[in-house]
C-alpha cells in the first residue's frame, strides 16, 4: 500500500496505511558510476488530511467478513485480481527495460 514516484533528483513515497509521505534525494552510487541510491531526507505526516484520501483496511476487512456471513460474492472477483497482477508485472517489466511500453493481453481474464 505504498506509491513510489522516482524522478531524476528525488523520490517520493506515499504510504497509504501509515498516512506518511517520505522524501528521498537521489545521489550517485557507487561514486563514479551511472548508478544511484535514494537517501532519506524527511517524513511528512498526512493524517490531518482525513481518511477519505487513504486506503481504509478496517472497512475492507469488515466488508469481507460481512460478505462471507451473508454469502455475497467478493467486491472484486478473481478476474479483477488477475488483471491487476498483469498490470503490475507489465510495469515491472517496463522498468527493467528502461521504460519500454509493454502490451497487455488479458486473454481469458
């Protein structure tokens, strides 16, 4: 439950469960190479923004239990999970291939 945005000089991580924003600067590593590493700079507390901007795990758990108790289907079915995984895997593949666009084929999903 974390989003990470990485630019050329800085990365920002938004932790949806802890309601925190983490700022990191990027610096060359090892020195003299094209590699980089993220160095922690600061944390911002976002809890004052309210719950409507964040992932409500407690409500999701309660909804899951309620659906089980009354024999309702899940809010998201297995096809939704499969599609989400395909998108995540394609994003990872794209990152490994220097941002190349990856075509998705949902097949029977």
